[in-house]
C-alpha cells in the first residue's frame, strides 16, 4: 500500500475539517441506521483530532464504544476511469466505513493506515455521504490490550499503559484517484559498495508483465544520477551522498509505469542511502559507531490530544534540535506519516515501535488501578492477540520500511518477558518482523521486572533496550544507592555482548518546583537524576544510547502517581524547557561536537 500522492497520474483530496459526530452512548447506531448518514443530534467534530478534549462532559470524555463520524464529499468530476479509494491514516482503535449506506470495509488497529476501494461505490462528480464508525474499546485481543470491568456505577474501561486512551480520527482522511493499471507497492533496499550507493528497487504493479517500469533517481538538486528498468532493478550511485544522522540527504526515486510510450502511472519516493548494522556491542550507521541521544516521546498535546498537526510537530522537532537530540523512539505506537517523512528530511534517527504496550497485565493492573490478571492465558492475552500483534508488525514494517530514518524495529514495550509463556508468544513475532524486513535489527523494550538473567526474550533481540527508573521507582530519592544498583545491573547486561540502548529513564518533575536540597518532583532532582544516569552510562562501553523519558509531559488516566498526567517531560506539555533541559543540552551538544571533532557551541 502506498501513501497518497499528487503526481502526473495520481490525485488526492484531503477530507479534513469539521465532520458530524455522535457518541453512541446506548449502542443503538447500527440498529437505528446511522450508517446511512443522517446522524441524529450530531455535533461538530474536528478531523483530525482526538475527540476527548472537545467534549466537556466527563462521561463523554471517558466513553468507550462506538464514535460515529459522517461527512458529505463530492468525488471530483475528473476522476472517470480511475481507481478511487479512501485512505484513512489513523482511526483509533478500529473502524468500519459506509458510503451512501453501503458497507465498504473495516480495519483493526488505531495507529496504522488503511485503504478501501470505493471505485464501484461512487460516481465521479457525485456527492456522497461517508460514515466512519470508530470504536475505541480495548480488549485482551486488541493491540494495545485493555479490559472492560464491572464498576460500582457500571462497566469501566481499564488499560495497562500509561498514556490516555485518546480516540478518534487522529490523522488525515483522503480520497485518492490512481490509474487502474498502477504501481501498487515499492520496496527500496539500500547497500553500499565503497562510495557507490546500491539502491535495489522492487516494484509491484496491478497488472500485466508487458508493462514497463522505468526508474530514475535524482539528487537533491533534481539532477538524474542513475536510471534503470524492470520490476526488480539495482541502481548504482557513484560518489553517493549518504543519509546521515543530523543530515538527512535525500534522493528522489521516480517510478514510471508505461505501456509502449504511454505513461500509465507515476510515483515518487524519497530515498536515503545509508546502512545499519549491529556488530558486537556497536550499533553502526554507515559503518560508523552511533550513539543515540534523545527521547521516548508521545503524540500528545493539549486540546488536540493525538491529532497530527504540522505546527505542533515542527515545535517538537525544534525542541529536539535545540537540545541536541539525534534520535527518538516512537513510544508506544507508530507515529504519523508526516512525522516519519520529516525525520527522513532532518536526519532524525528513529526506533520504530508497534502499538504493543501493556502486555504485562500483572504490573499494569497494579499500577493503573485494575485488578491483576495473568498476562498469557486463554482468557487474556492469547492467540487472537498474537495474531493481531503479528498483523501490526507487518503493517508497520510495510508502511515504514522505506524510511531511512528507521534503523531499528521495537516489536513491544515492556511485555512480560521472564516466563515460558512469553517465549511462546514472542518467538514467532520476532520471526515475523525479520521476515517482513531482513535488513534492520529487531528488538523489544525490557522492563525492570525482568532483570538481567531473568529476561527470556533478550536472546531473540539484536539490541538490548532497557527502561529503568533507578532513583525514581526504585531507590526513590536516594541517588547514591540508585547509582550503585544501576551500575551493577547494567554491567550484567553488558556481558551479553550486544549493544544496549537505555530507552527510558526519567523522573517526574513539577515545573516551577525548586529545592536547594533536591527531592523527587523538583526541577533540581530531575537534573541530578539525569546526571547520575549519565555517569552510569559513560562507564559502560556497551551502552550505545540514552533516550530520556519523556520529551514532554503528557496526559494519562487519573491516578495517585500522576499529577495532571505524567510529568517526566524534560519539556512541559506546551514545550517549554524545565531546568534539566539546559543541562541535557550542554551534555548532548558537547558530545555531538566531540564526535564531529569541532568546538561545541556556547550556550
Ligand atoms: C514505563 C513505560 C512508560 C511510562 C513510564 C513511567 O516504563 O514504558 O509508558 O510512562 O514507565 O513514567 O512510568
């Protein structure tokens, strides 16, 4: 599946704006025919946006079930003889689509796009009513999982992850027109032979072998540097300009499908030439050891929730650049396609994560106020969950495999990983990821409950990713003891001979709270906590990265350990720096300058 584009042969129409919206409180929508499009008592809803902060009734905000969206669209009259489809970038967590009352299709999973063929259901020039029923209920089968429990006042949605379950149409919705004989998919695999870039292109087309596929690769100035033809071809780029961390040099690949001299379809793809390799305890990009600095993040902002918004995204990138971060992890779900494209352009290195978060029901239950459950059982996380998990791995890799910014797949965040059951569940999923992309390393993020020696999944990973909160959840307030225990644990992992990335470490911090004798929650403590962690990392060669939790404060469910959300941001929720941000900036800019062998910029 290809992202919609405007090219010589393709068109797209963004359907963003105010749609009609109705929460199906009584679960009567289908019975009452809301799918036909006349949504009774509808209110206006922004698309894209999370709906939750735009309704002020607490019951509406916390609602779980069906959310109905409807809009009227006109199919452009020039779209005769085209394949017309609907491309939905993100419907959290599943959706069913009707057009003029006819069911067109559905999709499971909230953070990855889906495309539905509308060709037989529409007439160019005509107006039609588009209805999308979004469902935000989390179950033991969904990724991420959740459960509906009986509460004193009725059923309640619980989940096992630490961010608010925002829902809605979070990213753009598109109508697209493509030629019927078309390019369906493109895979680019990169290699390097000395300073020659090897760009292997595999193109899938909708029909007939006798059609010709022509490839042209141009540099950033638009000059052609290589060309080729065929559905499988290798382009060689002498004296190649590499895509590098912090310098996202992109070529553009133009793929043209022709029938004799007639152009049938055209697609353009940015291409970054870079290699990724794990060698011993090193993580190499373009053959050079790479040290990750940066954050675990969230797509999260006041009012709009998980909406993709270009301006807010640019502010996040500006914060990352200011602080000297070279990388992020898309914790805990795939981010918008615009984000991935901008990472490619700016040279931001990305650890790309599936939405599999909270697959540790014992801990999740305790932390988030639910009863405890066994993680893996016939009634909880089971084969159905595993099938959905395999599906999101395939869909994520299929969506993001051509992004040079992506250097590592994370197939889950903090799952149960110390039991035999976890091996049964995860071993096939590692295989699934490797099959979908044999070119990149694969890992998962380990949590504190499965320390070195107890974790049974690390054996399947190319890179060890650790989330640790020594000095916060463990040894709270005692940084000296934390430093000792953390160093001891990390030395154990270092003995395994794989690179280690610290994917989370952080301390909740209330901006504005200052203390001379620094205690947890103060701005001073956050800085001292980060300083302590840095000392630990600097003493262990196998540590090849540090990603602080979190770039910014973010919304969570209500809880006694959350103050208006999770406050581990180095920036506030509106992206202003806390005290520690200045210290971190100094550390990372100095490190960057040392790597580049230049003088570090002054403050
Ligand atoms: C974690 C989770 C992350 C939480 C964080 C915390 O280990 O991966 O989702 O937000 O801890 O702050 O507790």
